[in-house]
């Protein structure tokens, strides 16, 4: 049987308990959100722009009008642009279990179509999102068996989560002073980071930029150490790695961006949201210039989104890979095992 024949009865009998656990986890989180006055919304997947991050790749199509003329459209990589428009419209607490699509992604932890739980809180500090995630991880574990598992790693979400900055993590796990490779305004210095990597025996390729080097250290030395035994919140990302987040008030080199880890697996990505349309446009243009240079393509900037951003209140928001949470809660070996109907 091929990998796509999940529908064979002999396979489904093994998958079904995992899928029923998924339903219980989703119902428990929905009830939690309803109890706290969140409104569930349902953003459309077809958008003018799929997002403007250099290393996210979209599925493109053509929308044919009644006149027979076509215009390019994309399946979104996140419901973010649509949901921020709703904040601009006056909503204050919203969430969505949204199907999203990302091209060039398939593996144990990746599927080209997956479910993202995205939610926003207007007028609140982004640290509250970390508390939301900790509560949901406990709900998921309770509904599926008690702890989170991935391969030989475990994480007990009932324990208080660890919160450390990216700079602290680089120092602790890689022996690198990350802030020393950044200017006071957040400018990055690739040779300075490469020199520290050389001193720590971390290999890299000639010509890699600062972001490439940062990602290499993060994936090789930092991420495997996170979420071991308890949840880890990796906080205060470099501003250069946070295109949609506002900068930290006490240090413009850093931004109000965090990621949640369990068992070495990234589960969520949260922000204190940037609401300055001029600054957001500048960052989008920089991301698309990098995308053009690296991949030979760009995506349009959503002008309607930037117009709405000017009306958006101060807010925080986060995206949780819902399938990954279910995968760890059930101990499933791969993400496809907890998706009712995986993409072909």
C-alpha cells in the first residue's frame, strides 16, 4: 500500500483513535475560548497575497471572472491578514481554526495543507498568549493521555513553562553572544556571527547572510534543547527575524516575538503586533527583495491590508500548529497520522 492509501480499513483502524482524540482536543479548546468571550471567525483561504515572508512558499492559482479575464490569487499561508482586518473593523477577541497551505513543505512535521489555530487579543500584552498556550497544552494532554511525546522526548505541560530570550538561548546552548552581532538599531553583522560560529565549531557556508547563519545555529544547537521535560517559550526574537512584530521598548534590537516548543518541536509563533503601515510596508518590501534574490519570485503586497492596519488597535496574536499539538499529545509518529484526510 502506498503512503496515500490512508483510507484502507487496516490503516484507518489504527488512525481512528488518534483522530477522535483530535476532535476532543479541538472541542476542549473551543469551549475554553468560548468561556473567555472569543468569537470564532472563518477567514477565506483565497487571497490577493498569501503573506510576505521570504521563506514561506504559497500555492498560486488564477481567478477567472465572468468576463473571462483572469487575475492571480493565492491560498493563504496564514489567516493573519484577514483576521487583522477584523480587528480594524472593531472585533477584540477572535480565533479561527483555519486550513492553510504552504508549498515546498512535506515531512514528519510538515504537510502542504494543515490546520492553524490563530487568535488575537486587542489591548493586551503579548505575554498573555503564552499563558493561553500553556493552558491548551494541558487540555490536549488531558484529552489524549497525560503528557506530550515526540520520539524519545517527553514534555509535561502541567509544569511551569520555561521562558528565555533568544539571546539567552544562544549563549546557553551555543556559546554565542548574539546581541554582539547586531547594531543598536537592529542592524546585523554576518561576519561577526560567522566568526563566533567558527569558534564554537558550527559549520556554515561561504556567502550566507546573517539570517541564514542565525537559522543554522537555531536549528542545529538551540531547538533540540527546547521543551525538554517542560514547555519552553523562546522570547524576544531579533528584530531582523520578526517582520510582523513591534520592537521591544527597552531594546530596539529585539522584537515582541516568541515561539513555543515542546519536545524540541516548534508549536506556535506569537507577536506583539506591528500596527504601523509605513514600517510594515518597508519590512514587506525587504522580505520580497530577499525572496526575489533567493527564489526568483515575489508575492504582491496586500494594499487593502496595509490600509486596514492604520485602523487596527494595539493587539497581540499567535498562530498554533494545531496538528502538531495533536501529534505530540497522542504520541503519533508523524503529522499525517492526526489529519482526517491528508493532502495527496
